[in-house]
C-alpha cells in the first residue's frame, strides 16, 4: 500500500525540514514537525470515529490551523475533505452535508448549528496516539469536494482529485518563483480553492510559512505584512481595493512583498496601476473551482506590459476561446473559455447530468466565461456568460463597464447588472460605493463614461450605496442587486 496523494505531504515535509515554521496564527508558530504530529493524532481520532478511505469529512469554520490539520488528516486516511462556507445559512449547510454524505463534521465555535453523524469541536478534537497509516491513495482518487456558489438552484459539488491539486501546484510553481523562505499571507477564505491551492499548498510544498488570517481585515493585513515580513499574498479585487483606500496605504511598510496575486473576477487596470506605482508586482490569473483553480496566468515579468490581462494558458493545461459552434474565435472576438488538462475536475459529486453537460468536444470543460484573446495570445476575461446582457441588440459585458467606472477618482467599488427595459430589452444599472471623503453623485457616472464607452454600454441607473453584498470569498453577489426594485427614471 502507498499513499501517493496529499496525505503524504506532512510526513515528507517534516522529514525534510522539521524545524521550519509551517504556520503562523495569531502570533503562534507551528513547525513542520509539530504539525505532522498533530495531523497524525487527529487522523487517529478520525479513524477511531469510523472514518475510512473514501468517506467524507467536512470542516466548518473560519481560517485556522485546525482547518489545515483536519484537511491533511482526512487525506492521511484516504478520505475526502469537504470544506464548507461558514457564511452560509444552516439550511444551505445542511444541504451540502447531506448531499456529500459527510460522516464527520469538524465545526468551529460560533458556527451554525448543523450536525453530521459525528461532530467534533474544531478546538477540541479528541487527541489519540498518532498513527501513520499507509493507505493506498492515487492521484486519480478524489481529494476534496468544493461546492460552487450556486447561482441557480442548489450548488454543485466539484470533485477535485489529488492529481488535480498537485498539477495545479506545479502550474503555479512554473508561473511564480515561490521560494523555500516564502512567507505567504493566507487572507482569503481557505474554503475557497484559490487560497487553498494557489497559496497554502504551494507554500507547503516548498517548505515555506503560511501566515493565516482568521478573516479579512485591512488593518490586520498591513500589520501582519510588517510583523512577519510577508513576501506573497493572494486577494480578490475588493480586498486589494480596500488596501488602497486605507489612510495607511501611502506609508504602509510593504518592503518585504515580492509579488501579489489576484483572480476570481476581472480586476480593473486602474487598480493594478496603483500597486505598480508602489513598485509592487501584481500578477493576475484566471480559473475556477473546477480547474483547481488555475487556467491562465500573467507572470510577473509581463505584468506591466499586459496589465489587466489574465495571461496565457498555464504550463500543464490547454485553454481555448470558442464560438457557440465550438470553432476557435478570432483574435479579439468574444468567445467561451474551454479548459482541458490534468488540473480539471472529473465532474460533480453525485450529479452525472451536470458532469455530462460540463464537457464538450473530447473532454474540454465549459467554463461559462467569456474572453477575448489578443494577437499575443493573452486572454482577457470579459465576463461570465450569465452576467452579459443585451441592450438594443448589443452585447454588454458588465466587467468592461465596471472597469471604466472604477477609473473615476471617487469610486471605491462598483458592480453593474442588466435590468429589464421596455425600449431596449435590458439596460445597465450600476451600484457604486464612493471613496471615503468623496461626495459622489449618481449624475457623475454617466458624464464620466461618455468619452470612455459607447452610449449603449453606459448604465441608465446609478445607485450610490454604502457597500455591496459579498460572497464568502469576497466576490460581489449580483443576484441580490438584480432583485432590487428599480427607481423611477428621471
């Protein structure tokens, strides 16, 4: 028997670098040797609770070392890890626990009162004598089930194999010069694949240090970067925008930072330039849960010349931009992104219909995202197919409109959705959060856009709001915005 999967990593890393710091959480350092022992004890406790190869173990709670310990202990046993979004309601969580068939739930204090056949408190999982079982685990075995955001109906459980996660690490390490002395700030939620497989696992593989934030906080981010000399971090656009809007931005000590990484949604070029002005390398990638997650990446050396691009296909994957008939789109022509490679999910848990619908033309995964490819082969993500709306017969991609609005000096955040219109079919509605201390009027936005966008792209409605609804991974939730009643038109 042989564990060729991720469950073998703690032991391998402890043997190679036992004294290096694996994790830092709220000032406490955990070495690779100590982490390995804690994982082995937890694996014994899980096995004594009946967990066997292929069983599902769920985790519910904010970022914490116990998340990492539970995940690796699950993999030690050849079981399947199910990280849950702690911002969901009890009913939503209950669905995912039932759908995944989780036999054990490790739950942090203060989380919704949901149960599984066996439930442990995250900070009080019973310890047992450490075990080091040699389970037979291959790269094609399922390692995790991650539930997608579920924009329509129930969310789907994307299966990621050990191989999917490992190949993504390889892709990331080709694109980013992650070093053995890396100090990575894990500030996005670990239940989200980007924080897990773009930050934590590559850092672990290289023997670096992961500084875990329990939740996103601008001041906390600045503090941890300075205190622990953080070299690398991942964030989505709203997180990076929040840092630039802080009064600490101008004088913050960011001298240790080697590179910044983003993905998850289109990032306005104006925001990228604010970081470049500070001399910081801002790398953008594109992917999704189902690609574990990296599909394209813009390397640091190209980040200035191609700012705003999602880059080129990662080394160990193929990416295409196609028309509805699956022929390749021309340069500059919008098309759907298809991905194929060893990082791509084998499908959705207990959902053969969704799995079949997700793949076309010999194993290409349909992303549902719209992109254009420039003459250099760089992908520019235009929008989600579902977010595009048609106004007067013209396709409008909200991400393009959002990027233009974000260039306004008084705008901190923006989201654009399509709403019904009797004359044009649909028109745009922009929700804008003003920068602190800026008196932004709804009338400011259309005038600002007139020289930047075609008339049909300019939102008819503009709402100045205090904040925007967010998902657990800090992406803007557009569903609640679309559901708001329309104001009277002037």
